C-alpha cells in the first residue's frame, strides 16, 4: 500500500477506537446519547486538535476532513450497541485506548514532520496527539486520567513516535516505519496493561542515605 493509504487507514482506525473509548467512558457515567456522541468526538479529535494548534496548522485537521465527525459518531454507535455484550466496559475502553494510542503516536509524528517540525518536536507531538484526547475525555468526565496513572502510557507513545522518526532517518520507507512504530507502541502499552508494568519514576532517597 502507498503511504497515503496507510496513513488514511491508520487515521480511520485511530479515530474509531478512540471514539469507542470515549463513548464507553461516557456510558460508564450514564450520559445520554448526545453526551456519549460528544465525548466520543472530543476523544477522537482532541489530541490532533491540540497538536495542530501548537504547530500553528490551521484550520485544524478535522475541519478540513469532516468525515472524522462521521467516524466518531460510528464509534459511539458501535460502543453503545455493543455494551450489553461487554463483560467490563473499563477493560474494553482501556484496550480501545491502547489501539488509539499506538495509531495516533505515529499519525502525530507524521503530521509534525509534514509541518517541517524538527525530529524531537515530531516525537513530542506524536505523544501529544496520542494522549491528549484521552486527557480531555477523562477531565470532562471527572475520571482519573490514564496518562497520570503509574503504568506505562505516555512513555509508550513517545517510544513509538521515536521509532517512527528514527526509522525514517535511517531511510526506511514511510509505510513500513508507520506500521512498525504503531505495533511497537501497542506492544509496550499491552505489556504494561497485562503485566502492570509501572512507568519509571524518581526514587527519593531516605534521610539516612543523604
């Protein structure tokens, strides 16, 4: 597949699963159908909107691609219809979020590079795109943001975006780089979910060790 087709597919997948995660969170909070759709939309487009604002790319991406709204609504509808068959909405949204994280880490980095941002900024923008839609979702619903929990989350997005940018720097094709980076991101996040792997943190020395 051509790079354009790869990124179009990744964008659709990312939007759909992030919308599902937003809708499931809204459903857990007993919101009405309009609220579910709005939270699904905000979750889907939030990270990319913040990225475009920071990069000065206007109009923001989903205004130029109105099909994003329909994809988010489809994700909300899928989540609403599927919820009676889901054993745990929390587990379902965590895994849907993991897929969205993996895809949008790559999409964000690619968008930043297309805007002529330096490589390090592209990696950062990959993480912003992948995580901030979920942050907005959780803040609006008064949920503890996944990004602030102890298991690996934003770190996975940073690594995945870094893999994508690094592979491009080595001359590897966009399509292979994008798919590989998304798989790496998902694998790291999945391992963190399954094995409860914590993010690295600073261990403050005890007084008798000073």
